[in-house]
C-alpha cells in the first residue's frame, strides 16, 4: 500500500467517524472495508481491514447467528454480550447500503449496550415499538439526521415514511427551517410540475399570478417527496437538474432561482426495478438513494401489535364515545394472525372501525372487519389440514432446491417461488437451519 493510499484510508475513517461515530463498513462478503477510530476503541483493539466481520465481532458460538441476520438483507439491530477483545456489551445497528441486492454492503453503528434498555418499548417521534430491528432503524435515523446527505425511505404503505421524514427534519440542523411534503402520486403531470417548481404569471391558462413551488417554499429546510417513483420521466429530468445544481426554473420562467434544501424521498416500489423497467432514471435514483433506509413492515414486528393496539385504544378511549377496558383473547388471536398489508395505518383503521361498530367495555372479535375474521378462519382451516406428509413434502422440496443451488438460499428461494425471508422462516420451522 502506498503512502497516498494509506492517507486516503485514514481520511475516510475520520470522515466516517464524523458522520457516524463508532462505525464499520462491510462489503458484500461481510469483510470490513472501512472503520472509524472510535470503533476500534469500543471493540477493544485494532480492527484489520479485510477481516470477516462476524469473526471479528462475535465469539465462535454466535458467528452463525449474526451471519444469518445479515443474509436476510434488512436493517436490524443486535446485542453482543461477549466479544473476543471487548470487555463490555455492545449494541449493533446494521443498515444495508444497497437494499434489494443479493449481497449488499453494510454500515454498522456500534455503541455500548445499556442494561435492559433494549427490552422495553420506545416512542420515537410518534412511532412506537419494542422490536429490536425497528429500534436499530431509529438509531440510524438519529445518526443520518445530523448531516445534509440525501435520504431515500423505502417501505410499504402505512409503514410510517412521512413520520420518519419529519423525524429526519426535526433532528437536523435545519429544524428551524420549513418542512414541505409533496405526494408525487397525488397530481397529474401538468399540475405536478407547477406544484414542484412553481410558475410565473401567464405561464398557462389560469396562471393569474406567480406562485412558488414546494422547492422554493422548502428553502432553508427539508423537502419530502413521497411516492417519488410516480414522477413522470420528463419531470425526473428536471428534478435531477435541481438536485445537481440547486437551481429551480419555474414553469414559464427564464431565470433559475437558487434553493437550499435537503431532499428526503420515499417510495413503496423498488427503484432498481423501476429503472430496469425504464420507468425511472438511473442517474436520479443514484442521486436520491445516497442513504437508503428500509422501514420494517408490521408483519415482521408481530410483538408490536399488542403494544400499538393498546396505544390506539388509549387514544380512542380519550375521545369519550366508547371506553374499552379489555380485549377478548379471541380478538388478540385475530389481530396477531392478520398480516396487515396496510401496516400501522391499517391497524389504526381496524380499531377505529371496531369502536364505531361495537359498544361496551370489551373489544370482541365480531366487531373487527370481516376480512380479518375470514383470514383467521382460513388460517385455522389450513392448520387443521396440515399433515406430517405435507410437512415431509415441504422438507423434501426445500432440501432438493438447496442441493441444486449448492446451498445458496437466494437461488433456492427463486426455484421455489419464495422470497429469501419466507424460505428462511420455513427452514427454521422445519428445523433445517
């Protein structure tokens, strides 16, 4: 290694320290490719670049478990109670830097683990959880908010993307500036351009006066572009120029206007898939997803269903129209069996429906929407029809697929028509992990 190369690595490590504190960066093979000085202090000794991260971070008995968490490909947090060299428990918040790829790179944030702090629920800018992975995402949001880097939020409908955008603004140096949110799916293309960039008087029929767009209204603050994948291609080119130059040209205008905004975007789609389909510009994708943050769906946070339900019940009770004191066990069974494709927003709507439909202090399952009750009945029928023979067939199909794929789970999942996460869950249920 030359002196220039060594110097560049030192500078990169210091930059990583300023941005993220105690942190490591891993490549797709989970090798450590960058480190901050503070990370070495927490880990109790020198961190050699190129070292396998699970090997450096964990005792031998725990390495496979940590590697398994990385293999799922989603943000997660973990606790290290013992380490080869560190003398104190550590907590890890792990963020994939290329979400959606088969072997993403990773950012790992390290800190001393507080005793029992990870066991209880936490509320973070209007979001409530006791899920360890979601707490890890909250920690990442706190870190990322401190800078000016462009952020892309990816999550399903109702997962809380706008709440996260508000948190990024509230925790940032721009908190005193404006926060503007624009849903790119809410306007037709001709109106969306004016909403985004503004327009001059006479620019089109009905433009009786000059009007500022969200870009200028967010000057000095944060602009949140929700459902950014819905932007028409012609507007994507104009947005790219603004992101690159920080200059806005209003509709009908001749002089570009400088703007100072931090861009936070969100989508429930995969931008990479949109690029491959020709519906989204690759250059804009790379500009917007400098730091991607994946929000876990509620179905992956089953332990939060009771916590969130109790929180919503308190709020609904405070409205005074009905006071629920107990939730029937059968109601919990239905709620916890439902996958909640609409996530936290859907759970809130379900409880609002139950309050409107029912009465009295007991929340009964019959007060829930019909689709939840039908889903529960379907699950019961499926469980009743499950036989050792079916389980044996499942085991055989998965084992054969893994053998054909030489043990590569992603390839095996593709053969079986499953996601990697679903395959992992079935393997775990069958004792194949």
